[in-house]
C-alpha cells in the first residue's frame, strides 16, 4: 500500500513512517523540504499519484491565531482537493483532544476548522485526537514560568508518549476509514501540576511549581474536562516514569 505522510519529517511523521515500512508499506515522507508544499499546492499532484492513504501530521509554522487558522484552512483544502483528483481512498489526520472546549487557545480553533473541512469533504477519513505529548512537558513548564516560578493549573491532564501516538496513528492508517473521531491518551490521569512537578524533579530542575486554578494553558483556563477524553479512548502503554527512563535524553 502506498502511504503519503504530509508533514512526514517531523516527530510523529518519522515514527509512523518507521512502523509502516516495517510492515512492508511504500511510505513517502513529504514536507516543504522535500518539495511538497500544501499551502501553495506545489508537489502535491506528483507525490499523491497512486497513493492509497494520506496521513496529515502537518503543523503551522506560526502560533499566531490568525496565521494558524489560515494555515490549516488553506493546507487542508489544498490537500483534500489533490487527494480527490488522485483517487486517494483514506485521509487520516492527527488532531488534539478537547479542541472545542478551549476557544481561547489560539491554536485549537484552527484545528476545529481543519476537522470541519475533513468531515465535509468527500474523502473517507479517520481523525485521531491525541492528548498532549509527554515530549512537550518541558515546553509547557517553560511557557508557564513567571519570575522563575511555574504557575500551573490543577486541571486534569493525561499526556501520551509520542511512540504511543505513532502506534495508534499507524494502526488507523492501515485500517478502514472510520468516518469519525478516535481519541487516544496516556495511561495516567492526574492534575497537570502533578505531572509538571514530577517532570521538573526528574530533570533536576529546581523551579517551584505553584498550583494556580487561574493559570492558563496557552491562553485558556483548564478544568477537569478541558484536555482529557470525556468518553471512550484508547490508552497508551507508556506511563511518564517509563517514558522518561527510555527517552534518549536520559543517557546524557
């Protein structure tokens, strides 16, 4: 089966490609660096020729709200049009759990717009919504730091390892289109503040974590329903402790 991964040279795209190739699939990892640009349409027709499945794991180069919205609307529209012309039979997209519940997060409404385009399109699809990646814990702590203290919400958090995300996404790519959204999350659900305290301690970071119900997560307040699955979800196998021990940085 020929599978094209749009945004295929990034963290998840690379991990998914590795898994799919081991299963014997013909996988093409495309990105602007390989001559495929979904914003302009450059290279799409060529790379999609003969493709059975397209996986979209693209990310906006800017996090400014209007730029993110423009990126996902333009990129997704161009990609779906090219897929239709190429006869692609399954569109798989990676999205985020809870995007409709945090409208003040500048990134999330753009992902909602992306999902709406996919659902309204003619290409059979599967949308895989993941919780935040464990790999982002350090960045989350940095974004929440004020005067050397990390201000974090006690709202529920359920991070998932990128390796587990890749496994679930590869499974979706190889399966039949579900024409619905599937949610995936990590095996542990605790307050966001607990995860960040544990991460900072494990990395030897001496910053103090302050539990603050008014602390915002990239612009939005977080409660126990904001960032976690509210219904059924597939759970990853790696808890934070195991992921931390296995990550490449652990040996440095």
